[in-house]
C-alpha cells in the first residue's frame, strides 16, 4: 500500500466510526484506523 491508499483507507474508517451503531463496532474501527495511522507515521 502506498501513502495515498493508506490515507484514504484511514479517513474511510474514521467516517464509518462516526456513523457506527455500537460501542464495539466503534472501538474496532478506531483500532484499525490507529494501525493505519502508525503505518503513515513510519513512512
């Protein structure tokens, strides 16, 4: 994955988390987004 793809996926996950229904769903999406954020910061 290149930087642009990671950034797009990150923003997509944050948008999904904003409209998620349950707490577990929100936490799961935010954890995935945090993993992508760490990949962005490493590169």
